[in-house]
C-alpha cells in the first residue's frame, strides 16, 4: 500500500482528501496544516505520495524549497 501525506491549511479539505485517498486504498500516514509540519511528516514517513495545496506553496516558498 502506498503511503501518502496531506498538507493543506483547510481542515475540511484535508478531511475530504483523506477520505478519498483511504477509500482508494492508500495509507494516509499524516496530515499537516503548515508547510513546516508537513516537512516533518515527510522526513518521518518518506511517503510515495504528497498532496499539497497550491496556496501552501505560494504562501511558504522557502519551506517548499527545503522539501
């Protein structure tokens, strides 16, 4: 099963995407509301799939560059 991490500032969007991914057979190993928290999850779990809100990228480009 592929591991996935969700990074989105909206709890509703994270919840919906979590449901879609889990129903699709993916293992959602973590969710984060900030880019910094998401980076920690990426280091901890090394997921094959990362779902990140484009607004997060535009708001925090320095953190995304670190990924």
